C-alpha cells in the first residue's frame, strides 16, 4: 500500500513530484486524458494490485495501469484510480530514474 496527499488544481497537466509518496506513479482517471498528450507512446497493461491511501485516509484501488513514454523522462508505469488526482510521481520513480531533487539550489538532476 502506498500513501500520498495532494489537492488538484484546475488545469493541472504535469507530472508532479510528491516526495511523500513512496510508490512509482499514480493519476486520477478524470485527469488522465489531459496528461496523455505529454506522452509519445501509450500501452495499457494488466491492472496492478496496488492500493493507494490519500491524506484524508480514503483508500482507492487501481482501475487501469499504463506504460507511457515521456520524451524527457523515458518510460513511466502509472496506475490510474477513480477521481481527479493529478499525475504524481513518487520516490520509487525518482530512485529508478536516479533523480535527485536539490531543495537548496532548486535544481533537479
């Protein structure tokens, strides 16, 4: 089970880093259509068994799983859950992509 907490703002069409999210990537079904144009290849995968718990304690099961290719980030496997959750990438994604967030210099590498 992974945990995350985020509030969606209207028009959010980016992948957001959620350093409090231990998993790979998750997005709401209602948000998914808006972010799909940021990816060059899209493949539907068998639905994962991941369950997500959000800040208010509500639990959601994955309803769809995709493998997406982003021109900058490479391949991203993302679970979709019901609702308007923004596209969140977590610590597992950062670790697998060897990404480093430097809050002192405000840079990512």
